[in-house]
C-alpha cells in the first residue's frame, strides 16, 4: 500500500487528510515534555530483547540511510535539503547523540537497524528527542514503547534537566498515544499546511 493510501485508510479516515486551499494538507503538531525522570512510565522490552547502539561519530551517509529507512513512511524530509557539510557540523555538535536499535534475538530477516534515535541538547539544559522511529517492518511489535523508554532514560542519564519532543499527524498513528503512555505531557499544539505525502 502506498503512503497516500496508508494515510487515507489508516489514519485520517475514509475521506483522507483535510486539504488546504492549495491541495496541501493540514497537519497538527503536538509538543510534549517530561519534566522529571520520575514521570517516565517504562515499557517492557520487545520479546527478543533490545539494545541501543551509539553511533559515535555518526557518519553523514549512515545518518542519511537511517533517516530514509526509518522516516520515509512518515514524511521525514526536514533535513533532506541540508548539505552534507551542515549535517556533519550538526552531528559533531557536543551533546548530539545518535543511536540505532538492535534486537539481538530477533528472527532471521529482521532489519539490522530496528530503530533510530537522535538526541539534541538545548542551551537551557533540556534535551530534545529530535528523531525517534522504528523500522516499518517492526511496527506493532513492542519496539516503539521500549525505544521511547530508552530515549528518555538516555537523555536523563546524560544530564538532561527535562526531555521534550514534538510529533504530528503525519507520524505513525501510535506515536502520540505511546508518548502519553510513557509519561509525556502535552504542552501545546499548532497547525500548519504541508505537501501531501
């Protein structure tokens, strides 16, 4: 099933996403925050176990491959226009950390990179979960809840004063409910128009 059908049938309902006047779609972005580690409601690991693997340093081609493999179904394109020099400088910023997810006991044929995570520090001491995603082949297998738990834990272990992120209605339908179940609290929402996926 292609992306447009996926969004129409699985997320936006039978009429598809709401269209803006120019044929683009209206998207709702939700900002969430976890002010203290004690708010975290951990999820169980997936049945095959799971570990975060840091990519330090993270080469630009490796980052782009992960970004495409994990984010393509959810219209991750924000950084496609970044030249390699800009992306390399960002990845070399102190405190920026990139991880992949390994499922050591998963069945044969499971993607080697089961997920992708980027943590970005802010000047106020908070850490943004800039990107977090599970390989499309593993959706619904319990990896996402564990990955949010691992992301929050890694951020606080790294000295975060608080952890925040944003998600939107182009993301996986389970994303926002998962964040809320893990203990994130909604701060605000905003709407904008975006190209149809």
